[in-house]
């Protein structure tokens, strides 16, 4: 089942983040992540965008926690997903705009 873009936005608002990470050697790159204890919602999110990957299960790392799965996209794939989510975002719109602005500025100055 492929989830609607609206469903993916709600899922990302609750469980996701978009940030700039630092790779070995100091290179900066965009990183989009959604974590969840159930894999099925991540499969639906992944199918909507047809990029990124799902890893896990990871953990549990504490006795009162559950194992979890993680959807991640890096670089251009993360940017493409973020651009598709942005028009619908409410709570995380500013977070996404900041990373997209950083990315656009970095790539226009090359």
C-alpha cells in the first residue's frame, strides 16, 4: 500500500526530522529521518517517495524501550522528499525551510 502525501506529512510531523549532518572529513549533507517501532508505516512512507532506505530493527538500548526501525534519506534524495512534504507541513515547516535554504545557498554559490 502506498500512503497519500497527506498521510506522509502527518507521519513526518510526528516522527520525523530533517537536518544537516556532518560526514567524516567535515562535509555537510542533508539528512531526513523517520523512526518508528512498527515497520509497516515506514514501508508506506518509503513507497510514496521511492527513495531512501529502511534499516532496523535497532535496540532496544534501554530496558523500558522497544526495538525500532528507521527510514533515512541523504543528499539529493532527502532534498527531493523535503520539497514534496514542505507545502503541507505545519509544525516542521520551519525546520525543513532552514535546511532547504542552506542547501540552495550552498549549491548556488558553487
